[in-house]
C-alpha cells in the first residue's frame, strides 16, 4: 500500500465562508485623471464635466519600537507606543 492510499479528501475550511459578491453600483464617472497641481484624482462624467466623488480624511501614524538591552536583562526593556492623527 502506498502513502497516497491513506489520504482522505478534506474540504478546505474557507469554502464554507465563500459568498457571492454584493451587487455592484455603477459609478457616474467615465474617466479619472490626476491634477498636476494638487496631485489629486479628477473624476469626469461622460460629457467631460468634473464631478464630485465624495471626501475622505487623511491620517498619519507613529510608532516607537520595542527595545531590549544587549545583555538580556529585562530591567532595561522599553515598551512600544503608538499614536495616530486624522482629520
């Protein structure tokens, strides 16, 4: 008997989590370009008019790294810290 004869077919665990994609919504824009001055996307409709596609905020994040002493002493360990800023 070979090793492959002992294998049992198993259904992948992720198959039960699959679902159809949600219904898509057609967007009103026909083209997107980049404004050279602002470096932002400009959305245009089929007639070439600029259309507003909504706003989103920007954010920044900072993080300090965890550091340990070179001799392995836990008394000199420093923890890490995180911060964020959004508008």
